[in-house]
């Protein structure tokens, strides 16, 4: 792992995400090294030559977060890294950011794949409006091991339960959903007692990792390879339309709160057009 400390002017960045006004990314890069990570595109702008998952920059800002700027605004922590990656245990950048947000009235959403977030329950319980989402897209630990270096699925589920038991609003972010592989209804049934809301996002493939994932499916799930070609080479969206309807019906019939982000790119485009938000 190539580790470097870098100075930044501030942590806040204006967001182009559909449901966030600002994002905070305490790190550049991510040791979790998810095979499907869209954030690997960051290398084009940061100049890193290392493989995705093998480098991380620790951001250091000596300017405090301007709480008036984010008053009543939505803030997402974080969009192109995991703010609770293993280096956070040593550097505590995320914890220092949370300490600055204790007196904020922003709407804070934290996304992670790590049980390390449990370290900061003391702070999370003191923040006015906070939601913690844990990314889980399988119950199969072997599949998880093939895809990322983050906490095990059981550790993530246990973390959600602990957060919920401490009065923190929990979200299970089912992302990305792998067609014909992600057992979405089984994940809901296993976790619904301690998850307040579910978010769903489909697997998007682009760039180098598209080839990597397609080769992985061909090798490990050959029975679904033709379907993946149909979805990702021929751009057939029927699978996602059908699945969206199934999820919608299932959640409504079971009184489950949910948000569908299947059409993320369209939502981003609409936000940029309507609000003239720059990336």
C-alpha cells in the first residue's frame, strides 16, 4: 500500500449526486479495492499510476468546516472512498471531521463497508441528523472476498444491528446489485429487524473494470454470461425494469422504506440541468 499525506484547502466539495448538496472525501483512493468501484476513474485526475486499491492519500486540512455553509444542507460522507477504510483506524481523519460536525444542523449521510464505524458511535449519537448506510450486495462471503477487501458480510450486518440498537438510523445500501447473483429479497429478510431503510443501486460497468467483471462472470458464473452480454454489451435494460418493479412491489407489500437508484445517471443529469451544479 502506497500511503501519502496531502494538504487540502477544505474537506467540503459541492456535490453532483442527486440527493446530496455537499460531499466530504477524507481520503483519495481506497484499500478496500472493490473490483466494481466506479471511483477508480479518480486516477485520471490524481496522477496515481498504482493499481486501484493499492494507494491512498490522507487528506489534511487545517481549515475548519464552515458550518454555516452546510446549515440545513445534505452532506454525504463519502462518495469516492470509504471514510472508514483501514487507514482511518490510525489517522482518524473521519473522526476529526465528525467532531467538527457535532454542532451542525446539516443532514449527514455516511456510507461504508466497514465495522470500524462502530468506534465512533459516541459521536454519531450526538449528531442531530445522521443516517448510516452499510453497503451489502450478497450473503455469500466467498463472492464478497472475490469483490473487495472490506469487512465480512456478517460484520457489516452486526454493525448495522449495533447502530440501530443505539438509536442511529440505518440504511442497507444494496449496491451494486449483480444481475442473477445478488439475492436481494434474502438480504432484506435477514436484516429487516434492524434496518430502517433500503437503497438499491444497479451494477454499472464501464472502463477497465467492465472487462474485469465480465471475465469474472464468464469464469465463475458461466451460466449467466449470456445475460450479462445482453445487459452490458447489447444495453438491454429489460432486466432492470423488471427488477425495479419486483422490488417496488415487494417493499410496498411488506411496508419497507426504500429508494431506488437504478437510474442514477439520469438523476445526476437532471440535477445538473435543473440546478446547474458543476462536478
